[in-house]
C-alpha cells in the first residue's frame, strides 16, 4: 500500500460538510448532485469540497455510463486510521 499524506487527509477532514460527504460515500457511490442535496451549501462550494476530498485521496471519481460517481477509497481510510492510531497509542 502506498503512503498517504496524513496532513492532507486531516485538512480534508477538518470541515463538517466534507466529513458528511465522506460518510455518505462509504455506503455506496453517489453523484455530486446527491451529495449537494445533503448540504445547504451552494453546488459550486460542494464541488470544491469534493475536489479537496479527491486531492487527499479520500474520494475516487468513477464514470458509469454518462454519469460520474464519488466513492471512498477504503485503503486510504485504513491507512489514515493506522497513522492516527500510531500517533495516539501509548
């Protein structure tokens, strides 16, 4: 498994709406409009938050037919959990 940029992951997780989008994409892939409906943010702002999550490696963007869907990257989530655990463990 490749190394993660823990600083980028933590910055990406620092906004509550980004955490909301990440949780929503854990269950199944979601379209950007679907994620925007979960938030009171403007669509352009949601798009920017999704870009931050993708840049950090937390979300992947897949094309299915003519549609694009966001999904979490479980490997990055596990690596982030391990990195945090190593910092917080006694």
